[in-house]
C-alpha cells in the first residue's frame, strides 16, 4: 500500500506524525493509499523552508516568475488523462468531470500569468509642487490553502498560481480524503524546477490546519470547505493576525418561471443537481417552480433525473459517480428519511440501489423529494448529495423572499425568457454567484468566486483581481527631489 509523503523544500519527505489514514476509492470501496494524518512539525518545517525561499523569490521579476506557471500549464494539459483518472479514483466523480476540473485549473494559471500587468501600481505626478505619489504592490510572504475533497485538482489552483505570481511562497494542504491527485501533480511539477521551498505540499487533517492557523510565518490563508470549519478557520486565522478568505457551504436555489423552455431547462437542472453526485458547492439543490411551472416541469424533471446513469466514474457510460464516503452516504440517507418522516413525498428514491459490478461503492441514485417541511434537515442543511427538493410558490416575489431568508448565499439561478424577471432576480437576490438560464454559475478565472452570507467569510474572494489584492500589500510612496540637488551633478 502506497504511503504518501510531503513535498517540502524541493524534496519528498516522510511525515513526522507516524499516523496514517486510509484513502478509499468511493466507487469501488477499495483502499488505494494511506495519507499521513499530519502534525505541527510537518507544517512548521514547510513554513520555515517557504519563508527562507521567499527572501529570493520575491525579488525575481514578475516576468520571470510567470515562466514557471507557463510550464505548469503545459504539464497539466499534457498529463490531463492521468491526473483525471487519479482524481476519479479517489473522489468518485466521473472521468469527464475530473477532466473539467483540470480545464478550470489551467484557466487560473492563465489569468495569473497576467501578473506583470495585474500587479501594476498607480502613479500621480505633482500631488503638490515637485512632489509625486505612487502605490506599489508587494508580496506578503508565505501563503497556504486548505482544500476540500470535492475538487481535488481545481480548488488549490484558485489560489497558489496567483500567490506565486505575486512573489509569495506557498503551502498546499489537500483534503485527507483525496490526497493522491495533488501528490501526482506535485511529482509532475518537479520538471518545472521551481526554486526549492517556493511551492510545498503538506498532507494532514485538523492538526495540520491548526498549525497553519498559528504559524507566524504564514501571512495569508485560503480555505474552502464546510461552513462550520470555514467559520473556525476565519476566526482563528484572523485572531492570529493573518489575512483569511474562507469559502463555506451552500444550498443553492434554482427558480423556474412558467415561461422557461422545458427541454433545455430540465436538462440543465439534471446536470446541475446530479453533476459530481450533487457534491458541488454550486449544485442546484432546491428547485422552485413558480405558478404554472409546477404542471409544466415537474414530470420532466423527474424523468431526466431517472435517466441519469449512475456508475463507477471510470466506466465509459457513467453520468454520475459515487458519494465520497460511506458515512456521507449514510448522512444523506438519514436526511431523506427525516424529511419523509415529517411528511415530504419521495417522488424518486435513489436509496438502496446497487450498481452492478460495484456493489462495494458508495452509490446513491438520483432522488427527488417534494413538500419538504421547513423543520426538516432537508430544508435547512446542505445535503451535498444527489437529492433535489421541489418547492412550489405562487410568484417570483415569493421565490426571492424564500431565497433571501436562507443562511447561505453561494449561488442562485433563474430560468426564464423574461428579461424583466431576470433583471429583478439578479438585482434582489442575496447571493454572490447568479445564473440566468445557467445551472452552475461558476465564475471564470478572471472573475471572483463571490459567495455571500454563510457561504463566505472575508472580503477578497478567490480568483481574478481579488486574488491579486489578497496576495499583495500596497505600499504608498511620496517622493520629492529638490532641483538644487540635481544641479550639483
Ligand atoms: P470540510 O470542511 O470537512 O473540510 C475542508 C478542509 O478542512 C479539509 O482540508 C479538512 O482537512 C479540513 N478540516 C475538516 N475538519 C476540520 C476541523 N474540524 N478543523 C480544522 N480543519 C478541518 O469540507 P469537505 O467535506 O472536504 O468539503 C465539502 C464542503 O466544502 C461543502 O460544504 C461544500 O459546499 C464546500 N465547498 C465550498 C466551495 C465554495 O466555493 N464555497 C467549493 C467547494 C466545496
């Protein structure tokens, strides 16, 4: 059984924790590797080496720093099939979904390669007679990201390409549930020949996260995961004087107006809800049918859910893969049970179904429920599984009222052919990522990933110019040169 190592200061090193956790293939139930549980010593060593490397790296010209990123892009593209297979094996998603993640990772590298322009300062001549004032952007020091299980490739790339391009050094901590993908990417990146210590990989769980949040060398922390942990990371990180951006959980509503096109809308809904088996922070979760939309859309939504082929992600026909762990599958089943016991109708039940040939995998087939009572977990909590709640309201105002009362604000979508309904929706809804006739409103790398409410803690988001601001600090210079000094030469 392969035991994974950390990559610190340009070398693969054993963790000092001595404790290893099993990594399971969710699609087959097999144990595929063992990951260190992680400890403070591992993290402190990486932070010390990253801090040493920062001294020279920050003074590399931006133009030179991005040459390393160009090489990373080529490596990801050249090895996309291998990386996607590993990603599928440990996360349970389909091979096509894993390939999609790599495309998104590459887009972030491409945007970060614009740093020579994106990091430019501002200059005002003669703010007073003979005095100029300007602002320059400088790097911070060591940064670190703490990633969730559901995008083993993409999420770390929302952060570290920008951090490195801005002249910082970095530590990536993948989720302990999916540690192999990033390990392989780091092996492939050895070919990039980054100076030692500039980019490090440290495995682990809570103890490693706590070490990130308290290590004085680490100046900026980016977190993506559940809201409970996001709040904790934000509070503890800021208490220790760090910049923190913490992206949390979600429960995304998708509104269907009666005038929306049935074929395209229902196809997109099925892709949004059941993509990655619902384990996506932008997945639609509650489908709100407005007025006559109930009659028009309900049956087709159920039919499209039924039509999804659930299978091991590396099988050719798989359209929906596995749930990350047995515990997570049991948790989702309990949420469905709870809703049912409180009066919800299960219109399509994905529980207790085998996937032929993969009986030991963690599968739950597409599920549709309606009339979910407000006091049930299905109404209140993030399900993070292939479960669709159908809700019926009379008009758009009621839909918006319902959405804005929710605790999360990651995304909200509307399907309509009416420009005024769409405009009202995007203007009034309290969520950071809005989709108009789009089921997964994932911002491109040159836009910020803008969660609101309990889906985000901090001010600057991941990706785009926000990332450049997050990974730099501004220095203002006011400068005067007396004429008489110049005349001496
Ligand atoms: P998680 O919160 O369990 O874990 C995320 C990271 O935090 C992991 O690296 C883990 O090792 C660490 N961690 C877990 N428990 C911890 C604790 N008690 N103390 C310190 N660190 C801890 O999340 P997950 O299950 O891996 O991922 C799923 C969640 O991530 C969902 O809630 C999903 O909505 C969210 N997510 C959000 C976004 C977004 O952009 N807002 C994107 C992807 C996923």
